[in-house]
């Protein structure tokens, strides 16, 4: 079929608009945070036992958070010292640590809500400001650090009242390793013990 | 009552006690470059002493401040606790104002002045934060931050008995803020002492009650709570100073009539 000029122009004119739309969707950090936030809050405020909620929170985290990247960052220079088996054990435990941490920060607060604020670029990441309201607690400013990982958007860090979750976690592990002869296996065992304790209590 | 029994004197004596008991952390060997870099970054040469005081503080807290804060949260509803918090914030506003001025931040100083005037009167002694809704939001300022803004480095980490995490810069700032708080200089008298103690006591309970859940979380999940709190304290202070640095709001408020653009 041969298109007449009259018919081609609208197509050409429309193409950039289509492309632009796709790009806007791919890089809409506020929309991304709203999507993740609404899902998390839906689980937290919804019915069900804490164990079920944890499983659902775990699904959301595995899908939207760069857990392996954060895990490697938190181990710092000890990542290179770890054996392949230790790396694998560590990352598997780290997934659970993040779930426990997020559930601990939010999970027990039925009635939690949040508001979205400013979106600002920071180096190669985008920060989305939110304010979180938890019953019985003062409101907290939380920034979501969004990075592009493998073409998609992933959460790389949460900055709670100016304190980075992953930086704090890294200091925690560094402190522990310093007092346990830089032994990565001791860290893995301690992570396992703490997780067992947390799931019991 | 002797002036030596005032809360101010006691709080200032604590760092001296800490200095007397100081012990040093072993420095890693020079050939272990990464360990040495960690050591420098942690900047905690007094770590053994700090850890000792952290432990003492933690055990004291568990039987004093923590149960008090829990009881406080149990007895008073959200709104009432918020009002008490507002009142305490309002009492501290003269210090915030002093620091805003020294920081050469006129917009922030204006906010604080308006907050103190509005909340002390219409807010009934500060119990209600009316000013917040009128466009004068609350912000932090203390002399430690002011020094930080002028480029003074924090220095090595310190854990002070009762006061908690600090560093030489913030500790010096704490001392200056006691001096620039007008209520410190009120005429001597038993009532004033009692009120001072009540203020410091209530402030401690208020602050503790606001971090009950967060600190519980740290103590439950951290492998090294001491190192976690050290990191949290540093990051928090740095972000507070950064917030002042990034406050680029115009000094002229929106309601002020704009100057004529062009004379005919």
C-alpha cells in the first residue's frame, strides 16, 4: 500500500509523542514510589496474620528493591574476602534481614499512611520525598532512592530522617566484623541467630 | 540550694568524668590499608571508653528513662503528648533564634521569632503550634550545627554518660546553648531550680518517647547496636547541617508588598 503524503504526516507527527510517552513511563520515579508505597500499605493495613503479611512484603521487596546490590554494598570490603558459598548464604539471609527491617519499621502499624513530595535528581539516582505517618509515633521524612538497574527502576536505599538505611546497615556489619576478627562466617551465623530471635519474638 | 546542684553544672561535669576514664582503641597496623581507612572513617579513637559508657547508659536507660517514656506514652494520648512536645519546643525557641542569627539565616530567624510570638500567645504558652499553619514551620538549630555550618569538623565520636552520642563540636555547642538559653540566667531561687529540673526531665522523657519504637528496633535487629547508633547519630547531624545549607527560601515573605518594578 502506498501512503499519500497527507496520511504520512500524522504518523510522523505522532511517533515522537508515542516515544516520549514511553520514556515518561519508564522514568516516572514518583509514580513508581506510589505504586510500591500503595502495595506495601495495602498489605500492612489489610487483614491477615503477621506471618502472611511478611510473606507478601517479601514479594514486594524482591520485586522492587535491589536487594543483592544493597547486600553487596553493606558487606563493603568483606565481600571480596567471602567465599562463594558465604556470599550465597549471606545474600539469602540479607533478603530476610531487609524484610524484617521493613516489616519492623512499618509492619506493626495498622493505620500507617504517607504523602508524596518533591522529586529531585542526585547523581545517577532520583530521590523521591515522602512523609510517613505511623500511629503513636512522630511523622518521619523518608526519601526513596531510585536507580535504574537492568533497564528497570529499583529502590536502592531509604533515607529516614537523613539517615541512610544501607549506610547504617553497613556500619552495623563493619562494627560487628571489627569485633569478631573480620570473620565473615561469624557475621553470617550472627545474622541467622538474630533472624531466628526476631521471628520468635 | 547550691548552684552546683543545678542540672547545668551536673551536665557539664559529665564530659570531665568521661575524660578521666578514657582508654584508646588499638590502631590497625600501617600495612593493612583498608583496615586503616575504616579506622579513620569511623573516627572513634576512644571506642573502648565509649562502649563502656554506652553499656552503662543502656542499662540505666532500661530501668529509668525507658519505662518512664513508656508510661508517658501509655498514659497520655497522641494529641496531648504532641502539645507537651510543642510547649518544650517553644521554650527552646530563644536558643534556636540565637543560632539562626549567628548562622546569618534571616529567613529562619524570622520564622523562629514569629513562631515564638504566635505560639507563646495564641498557642497558649506553646501548647498549640498555630504558627505552623500560618507559614512559619519549625526547624532545628543548635550551636553544634552552627559550628558545623561554619566548617568546624565534628571530631572523634564521644558517648557521654546520660547525654548519649556526641562529639567535641556538638558537646561544645551544647555548653554554648545552655549559656544562650535565657532561662538559664533567671534569678536564683528554689522555684527556678525546680522548674529547670522539671524542664530537663520532661524534655528527656519527651525525646525518649519519640524514639521508643526506633531504638527498640535497633536493639532487636542490629548485630552491633553501638556501631549502628554511632552511624545514625553522625548521619543525622550531617543531614541537619545540610538542611540549613540548602534552605534557599527568599528572605522577603510572600505577603510583603513587592517593590514597584518601574518608575514612570
